[in-house]
C-alpha cells in the first residue's frame, strides 16, 4: 500500500478509527500510571486488574445478572416508547394540549424522580416490576419532549406545500412530519438509554437480590475494587453498544441527515 493510498484509507475511515485510537491511548496511559504508581487495588485499579475482575465475574454471576438487568432495561424502554410516542406526537400537533400539559411535563422531567425509587419498591416489590417502573419514569420524558419539539419545528413551508397538492392529514404525517421528527426521536432514544441505565442500576442498588447493580453494590461493600469496576465497565460497554445501534438505526431511518453531516 502506497503512502497516498494509506492516507486515503485513513481519511475514509477516520470516523471509526479515531474513537478506537482514543480509547487505546487512554487505557494505555491508565495502565502505565497504575503500574508505575503502584496503586493499591483496594482503592482503585488499572485495566489489567479490572480485566481480572471481569474474568472472575464471567465465571460467576455475570450472565444471570446481565439477563436480569437487560430484561429490566428492555421492558422499561419498550414501555417508555409506547407511552412517549403517541403523547409526544399529540402534544406537538395540538397547541391547546401543548399549552395545557407542557408545564406539567417540564415539572415532571426536572423532578428528581430517583427519590421516589423507595416508594416504587414499596408499591411493586423487590422484583423486576419496580425496576421497570423506575426505567419508564426516567426514560419516557426525553423521548416525549424531543418528539414534541420535532413536530412543533416541522418546516411550515413543506406543510403548506403538501396541503396545496391536496395531501390528506395521514399523508402529511407520513411524508412530512414523521421524516422531520425522526432525528429528534433517535436523539430522544439516545438520551433515554442513559437515563434507563441509571434507573436499572439505582433500582438494583436500593432493593434487589440480583442484577448488575446489585453485584456492583455487593462488590463495593466488600472493597473488591477490580470486580466493582469490572461491573461498571460492563454497563459502559452495554450503553455504548446500544448507542451505536441507535446510530445505525438513524442512518437507516434518516439517511439524508447522515449525508448532510458527512459533508460538513
């Protein structure tokens, strides 16, 4: 491969290579500093120690904990979308509904809902239902608010043009509104994923007998820092993987936006 072709290849794939290179550099520096400074693993751990903790988890309760936490996350996100999409579209479409409920939505979104987690545990018990309820409460509003704003900021010129050609209400939604709100919807989902993971972990911290959050809490109480940080890294990897899947989904659902960003 010539220098020119190598440069062209790196330019073409720099969007994928740069994040990988950044992570590799950070991990390498972290490992070197940890070994040189002789960090006490009781207080912190460097990557090789965390990897050992991950291996211990993999030979222990990791997979059953992942199944539980993943189920809570998935059910909570599905219910959030089922609630947020129709409500968000309705609030964005109707001015009166927006005026009536926007202050309430804003108040609920800004309320520290996590303080209600103990109450939800009392209502729904120690099982999966209480964690799903926490996830729903935390992740519904990002999707709902983004969808509402997406509908409200739909290009009025396009709407008038579609009406002038005799488009029905369904045609307006299908051909103008839905393509316009797709990027808002994906952005809302990406925000909701982070809040949903917080809900799962906090719910399992407060009251649970299984799950990644429960395992992290148990390892933290035992000062098993490598295992504790390994559990945190599992959550990070899972969240990043979901985010990347959402980016792929956005490319499929809104390819024009991806092409527009690629030109910048």
